[in-house]
C-alpha cells in the first residue's frame, strides 16, 4: 500500500488549488491535472490515510504544499471530496469527515488517496 501511495503522490499531488495557488508552489511539485477530481466517475477507488503514517519524504512534501494552501482552497478541496462517491465511502469507512482532509493524491488509474490530519 505504501508503494502505491508513494506512486500516487509522485504522479499527481493535488490540492485542487486555484491557479494562483498552483503558481505559488515550488517547481519541484507537479502542477496537478485535476480533471479526474472534477469528474467523480473517473475515480474508481479511494482510501484515507493519516498524515503521520506517510513516509518522511512524502510527509515533508504534503506539509510544504499544505503550508502554501489558503483556507479557501482547503475548503474547496473538502467540498469537492464530498461530491465523489468513492471518497465519501472511504471517509465513512474510516470514521472521519472531509473536514479532516488536508490533501489528496490521484493516480492515473483513478485511485484517490485522501490524506487526513492526525485526527482519524
């Protein structure tokens, strides 16, 4: 699972950021293609993982991106998550809500990883 997570984060680290926030990111982070997040039917599976369970390198990447995310962008991310059936099921299964999600990663296979604060 960690290998899949690392692959997903490496391929499409996404925060559903508006263009201005995307431009403010470090060039080492890929600018996400959020088309899959805009089309809930493109997402075939979703899982929730706590930030603290990420490998240290990925945790640093998540923390860096989250630090550059405005509260409005984070709220937009959480609203978008609530429109994705697979994400809603994953949140319910983990006993958490979209309010705990701080980042997401989407791979090319349609697997969505929801990264939660340490409050799961």
